[in-house]
């Protein structure tokens, strides 16, 4: 049997206040993840253009955003427990269980916010993973370039045990600029 607006009890003032608090936290978290995705895009562009000077700066911004998101996540858990307790249900109840006890309109708003946040979290994880792979590829490419230059300047052309070109004796060379 599906619950209707008439079969769900009207929430108390404490429940409504706790619900607003939880919704505000969900909204703030969603905005934080949108900002994180923006920095991921900036970092991807910096890597694509091999502008490695920007990467640490962007990474620092990301670190701050992630720190704030972690703090918000803790607040969200507390707010969810407070809301469940105010509603008289198990404090460890998830959004679905909480929404089932709310009026339809409030339940729908809460579930939409939670679903949006889940999608942003998943997208952030996926984008961060792709960015990590791109960074590793760039690092391998740069290491290959350095190895090629080292090989050209080493004069040995012989690979060592670790698969790297051995360095030979320093090449002594000069250019006569007087003639």
C-alpha cells in the first residue's frame, strides 16, 4: 500500500527545523562538489597544455574544498541522526526511511537533493580518477623525453639493469666563438 499525504503524520516543528538543516547541508555539499568539478576541469586543462606550474595551485584549492566537504559530510550525518530522532525513528536511518515518514512534497525535495548529491559525488570520483590517469601519462611522457635527451647526451647508448640508459663520462665539448 502506498502512503499518501493524508496517511503521513504532520511533522513537528522540531522535525521541520531538523529537515531544513539537513536540506541546507545537502545544498551546500552539492555546491561544494560543483566547485570541485570546476577545479578538476581547470587541472585537466593545465595538464593537457602541460602547464605544470598551475597544477600545485589548483591541487591546493582542491585540498581545501575536500576538507570543507569532509566537514560537511560529518555535519550531514549528525543532521540526519537528529532528524531521524526528531521523527522517532532509528537514528541510523537513511534518506529513504526518513523520506517515507515525511509529507510527500517534503519527501520528494529531500530525495531529489540527496540524489543530486550522490550523482555529483560519483561524477567527482570518476573525473578525479580520469585526471589521475592523465597526470600519470604526462609524467611518463616527460620521463621518456628526459631519458631520450639523457641518452643523446650520454654518448653510451647502453641500457643498464633498470632499463634506463647508462650515463657515460661527461662529454667535454666547446664552441670556438672567436673565429
